[in-house]
C-alpha cells in the first residue's frame, strides 16, 4: 500500500510541475528576453557615448613590427650534392 501511495505522489508531483512549467515558462522567458535586451541596449549606449566623445580626434594605431631574426642564425646550412 505504501508503494502505491509513493508512486501516486510521484506522478502527482510530476504532472503538477509539468502544468506549472507550461503556465509560467512563457512569462519567465519573456522576462529573461527583456533583461537581455536592456543589457545589450545599455552596452550599446555606453559604446556610443564613448564614441561621440572622440569625434574629431585623430587616432593613429600603429602596428608594432617585429624584426625578423637573421636567417643565418636559424640553423646550419648544408649544401647537398647529387651523386651520379
């Protein structure tokens, strides 16, 4: 009898959770989408504000060039000869 009661409680909890998820999932997803949208909008506004402050300024970004190591220092050169 206790076994059947346990199975009944498990099934009842399963179907109750399934019903609640169907009921509240759209609201939770809508809330998450709104929060994400506001987060991206805030980040975009911050980026635009920093860009507007720099209008008219000349910025030159130079790439640092690394000098290549001399090919003579890389290793020993061996001249091979063909044998007939």
